[in-house]
């Protein structure tokens, strides 16, 4: 079945450590996105990529970094510069352009301990 | 700032009650509108979307939404809710400008009591 796989489901990080969240899709979608979901704040866009080897900052990119070396993969690194990293992170993909159909992954819950 | 507003943050209903969740946006021009649902422990999934044409849109699971351009609104409705409708509901808007990136509202948590 085609879809988006996010791993791990739960992740614990010590303060001061960088951590990378994985997002892989086999939908042949050009565009991929990372959102952060906090209670009462909805989904906020961190980074997006509409084509391989290119990505753009979203609304809350500070303290995060991404890469898009392959069409299928869009990993998100939460750096030690992110002041409040504990959150639920969602990856999504779409064909891109004028097709607005988003497919979401099941998310990664990151907790800083 | 331009935004998407969902005024009901928490809604509690009994089964068979009617549901209306509000969504307003502040963008001018042509927009594309969506409602997504996130059932407990599951992925976000698309309930319905509006691009153009009939402003009354039918979605999955008996949901519908009405686009009222003059009110900048896209409210979600269901005549009779079920316990299985318990979920978080998100309105999203793709504003004019060509980015095709939706802006999401803060979400409404719906609890339906059996």
C-alpha cells in the first residue's frame, strides 16, 4: 500500500541533543511538508519541499533543519537551538502544484527529558 | 495577520445531536478550503474540500460544508452525530498567491457521548 511512514513513533531526547525524525513516502509525490502540532494551536508549517534538492522555510523554521536528497525522503532534524521541541510532528506529501490532496503520516511524538 | 479561525475549541454533544463547527478566514480573493479530521490515534484525513462550483460540499461519513463567500466562512455540518465522530477537526485554507500551501486552523475537539 502506498503511504507515508514516519519513524520513530515516540522519541525521547535529552536537552542539548540534536535528533532526526524520519519521513518516507512511496506515493511518488513531488512535495513534502513538516508540521508541528501542539494542543490548541493546530498545525504549524516548519519546512516544505516542492522538488528534490530544494526546500523552503515555513512559519516556524527556527531551530529545525531538513534535507531533500531523494524524492522519497524528507528527514527533519530538531536541533538544540529549538527552545521548545516537545511536540507532535507530522509529515505530509502531495503531488504538488495545483493538486491539493495531502497525505499525512501517523506522526512522531518527541519529548525532551 | 491573515489567518484561519475556528471559534469552537471544544464541543461536547450527545449522539444524534446536530453538529456545526465554524471556520472563518481572512484572505481576500480566491481560496481553496478543506476540512480534515484526526480520529484518536489515527492519521489526519481529508473530510471534504471546496475549489469552485456548488458552495455546498458533501464529504465522507455524512459531513457537509457550506462556503459563504460574503461571510468568509466554511462551516462544517452533520445532521446527526455518532459516538465514532469523536475526533479533532481542522479547517484549512489555501490562500491566493500560488504557494498551494494550506494554513490550518487551531482545531476543534469534538466529543460525542453515547
